[in-house]
C-alpha cells in the first residue's frame, strides 16, 4: 500500500497518487467548514448521506441527518457552550488513493461542564476519512478520542 502524506501547504503538488494541490485545499476546506461550531448548514454539503461519527464518549451516529441532530443538541447545551478551544494543531492529511483521504487533527478544549462539574482540559484527537465522489470531497467517517492521563500505580 502506498500512502502519500500531504503538507498543509496548498502550494505543494502531490503527484504520487495523482492528487493535486487542489485536492489538499478541498480536503482542508471540508475540515475547516466542519470545525466552525454551530454552523450546521455545512453538514449538508460536507458529510456523506450515510456517514458515521464515533464521538469521544463512545456514541455512534450514522447518517448526516443524525449527526446534524446530535450536534444541534450539543451546541445548545450550556455545559458545552461554556467551553472553548485553547489549542488547535494544523491537521495532517494522508491520501490513501486519489479519491480517499485521511485527515487527523488535535485540539484542546477547556471549561466544558458535564454533570455539573468542570472537566479537566480535554486533549482531543480526531480522525476523518473522506472520499471524493463526483468531484466533491465528503466526510465518510469521523472518530473522536480523548487522551487520558495515565493511571498512577501505587
């Protein structure tokens, strides 16, 4: 299997898999639209109809309408609205085939309130699998994971 890693520098041409700098730009644009919290309209154009999202708490949502419904609920929750992103690293993109890309990103969120308690800063890794369908990049799968502090052994 050949994997081409893409720099987030959109000026670099990727020829290993017949991907172009435009593919990198398009994948990044899909990603950027989906990190605009509260902007649910982007889901209609950036998620595949049968897409899947596994969130950091183990819940699986299938279908862009289900994802949209959950995000609408999430964004309306005061405990989530109280939080903010304090760090976001540049995403990394790997093209598996000319029409399949994997994007990984890391960010930190502080101030989220769950069950009346302020959570420690969440260190979040998210991986997106995107496919190019009829010339448009769509999110097919999203997996979100929180890093955990190691358990102290006595």
